C-alpha cells in the first residue's frame, strides 16, 4: 500500500480531518504525540487492532495503550474508575501518564493482550487529541516503530520503519518528551509503576502515597519470570550495535574507549563531550539534563545504526526523576550490558 504523508503544523489543519476519515473507515495511521509517534487505529474494532500488530510485527501478547481525548471516554473502557485514578487524571491528564485498570467487555482481547486490564492515556499533544476527537472513537496506539527498533520521535523514523505497511503518517514535527509514557497499574495494591516516563515516581507518590516500582524497570526478567507489563520482557529499543554502558568519570571512560575500540566503534556521549572523544560520536542530550536526554535518546540510537557502529561505548545517565526513563531505555538497548570502572 502507498503510505500517505500529511504534514500538519497545528490542530487547525484541514488534513486532520483526512487522517480521521481513514481511521473511521478502519485504517491505521501514525500520529504525533508528546511522547513518541503512535500507530493509531480504532481500539474497539479487533480487525483494526490486528492490523496494528501485523504492521509492527508486535507479539500478540503485548497489549496496546488506548488513547482518549475526553474524560468521558474513559468510563466505558473500564469496570470502574476509583478515586485514586481520578486524582491521577486530574493532576496529569492530558499528559504522558498511562493508567491501567480492570477492563470492560468492549475492549477486544487483542487490545489487552489477553489480560483482564486495559491501559488508557489522554495525550497532551493537541494534534493527537484533535485526531482522536475527529475519529470519534478511542484509538489504540502503540509506538509507531517496527517491534524491537528504537521508538520513533519524528515522522522520518516512522517512515523508515513502516512506509508501505500503514495507511498514513501525520507529520507534526519532533516529539517533546521523547520517551514513551509512564505506565502505572491501579489494578494492584499498592499501585505499581510498570514503565518509567515523563511523569516521575516522585510526582506519582505525591498523589498516591506509596507506590511499588516493578522489578522489570531496573532488571532483566529471569528466565520464566512473569512480566507485569508484557512489553518489558521483549528485546527493545535496540540498534544493531552492541552497546556497553560505562559507569565512570570522563577521563576513565575516554581511556577505556581508546583501549577497547575496533575500527567501527563509536561513542554515545553527552553534548559538549565530543571534542574529547577518541572515536566517532553520537550525542544524547546534555549531562545532568534528563529532559534533554529523553528527547534525544531514540534518535541517537537510530543514528548509531546510520553510521554503521558495531560496538558502542555509552556514557551512563543519572537514574533519578525523568532520568529513570532514560536509564530504563538505554540499559535495554544495551541488553543490560554495563560495567563500572
Ligand atoms: P507501547 O504502546 O509500544 O509504548 O507499549 C505499551 C506498553 O504498555 C507495553 O510495555 C505494554 O506491555 C504495556 N501495557 C499496555 N497495556 C497493559 C496492561 N493492560 N497491563 C500491563 N501492561 C500493559
Ligand atoms: Mg513500543
């Protein structure tokens, strides 16, 4: 199929209607959100959600997040909305937070990946919200990448992975946050953080009191261990290169990279450090600025492929606040390969 490209610079663009018409008639369209680009389709039509899994090559037990544009769209999707969920939505919606609750019967099994819960989010990106409103239905929208590749933060990334496999891409420019939403489950007590993102553990505890952080946020799942968030068990965010995350000061890092480099090695470092590096470099934001690291990490991982790096020495991010989301993506991209010097 030919993938249409709609270049949209505001929520007022008439092209939004065209994208919504495709969604209304059962098509799948990549849309910009503040986190990453999502591959959207009618969440209540299982034949559409099957197309999403197929286009991405996504394992069928990895559930999809349902995107809404009005609070009133939430209640029909879930068994009930507890006070804690309302409090989270009041504080963080629209925004990069996904809330998991027991699902209602209108959610197709494909969307919940066979679980009895459903993940819902209201994006803050105005183009995304307008598309949902115009489509008139909640939209299932996993990240618009080929499964396993780094998530897409620009329309160019989507086209690289999915051109010819989806009906259209709405190009709304680069994503602001740059990592996928924070995912919290309220289907368990205490609430459990399944994936870190732009809404930090500290922000969540302010509203919820105690929360637990799922083991899979930091660690590789053990063989046979059940994943609370099925997505966490899959290989993720991976460039072709073998990445090693190095915890050390800058001088030790440089010496190690110099000593262990091959001809095709590269360095993944912070902006401003390039001039000191002995190898080709790709940067991912500024040191001590987790927001800028989040915004650039996925593009940086794609760039490492573009320059044909086979082995990559990566600077270690801080893992507090939004940094936890950056660390979580990078340690997965590295296949949990880290050393401390
Ligand atoms: P993506 O949309 O590609 O960013 O991935 C969505 C993430 O949310 C995956 O890691 C899923 O495993 C997770 N997720 C979605 N729905 C649920 C659910 N009902 N229970 C647990 N995790 C979920
Ligand atoms: Mg994804």
